[in-house]
């Protein structure tokens, strides 16, 4: 990755921070995006609000040509439902679509979804309704008009990220030679975990962590290497993949080894 320019959203904390630092370790020149401008151990962080498309546009205008984009920033469902959708999906999509034409050939994008979004096959009609909107403003209007259909805003936003990654990856590469994939983590020990515990309870969080193959909660250091791999040329044959990085949770629940209803 020597000499490649990587942009990481949510770089000030948690998984974004771990990803930014690992990319630099691998030789990339990294620019972080977060709500507040600052410095991450020598990595510049540019202020941007993903809930505001104008803020995204201003940030993109000042970025040099970009080779790698990691869309990591997100909000938990303790925030306003529309803000969760603005940041977790609409802002992610707007940044991606605005930045992609400025990216080099054979550039790469990785979106951070979540195994909370694994229910997307049951809601494709609703999800595609939002994905069919042409831009941030139209998507925002759709979200305002369809709050009930979305259900839990965090889960829905991550369902949208998964389906968007699968849908857009094909045309994005054909049009711009930019690869797109996603990672789907389980619960991670970040500052957002307090919010998740507030919403679903300790029993659910601790039960999920114990039921993973690894028998514990994940950390940013567990997930960042997979993001960096998918951004690298070693993953050049990967496109539209949703990679579960959740300690085996998706595997054991999908195959019926664990009854997820037991944790509710």
C-alpha cells in the first residue's frame, strides 16, 4: 500500500481509528474524516458531518485523489432514527458516490455493515425502495415517509449497507474500475457498546459474545485487518462480498447450532 492515499471515516475512535493506524502501518498515506478536525498520531482528521451532504461535498473537494476508502463511521440506535439513517447509510452512500469518480483506477472501497443487518433477505422490497432513490435528499424524504417500515433504524441501516454493497459493486467497477466490498462485524468493545447495551440489554450482548466460536466480544483490532485486506490488491478478485468478521456468530446461528431467540 506504499504511496496509496486512504480515506477512513470515523477515524477518531474505535474501529475507524484502528483501521486508519493499520493502513498507515502498511504504508498508506491516510486522511481521517470525523465530526471534529484533529490529529490521530500524525494522521490528519478532517471535519465532516455525514448527516449533512454539503459538509461531505466540502470535505471531498479538498481531498487529493484517493485510492482507498473505508466507510467506518456509524451511529447506534440511541440517536434519532433519521440521524442514524443519515449517517449510517445516506451519508455513506453520498460520500461513496461523490468520491468514487475522483478515485484512481483499481481503487477499492470497504463499507462497515454489521451482523445486525443480516436480516436483509426478509426485507428486500423495503430496502430496494430506499436504494432506488437517486440522492441524499430523496433518500431522506423516503426515510421520513417510511419510518414504520424500517423498524429498528440501526438494523435497517446496516441491511441497506449490505444490499447497497452487493448492488452497487457491479456497476461501480464496470463504470469506474473501483471495487467495493463490506465487512459485517458482531458486537465490538468500542464506546458505542454502552449504547447497544442500553437498547438490547446486557443479557443479549453478553449472550451473543459467549455464543461466538471464540467465546468473547470482538475488538477493533480483530476487524481492522480484514478491512485492510479487502482494500489491498491481494483482494483484487473480491467484489460485492459481505465478509462476516464476528467470531463465528453468523455461522453458528445460520446452521442452527445456537438459538438466537434464547438471548432476547
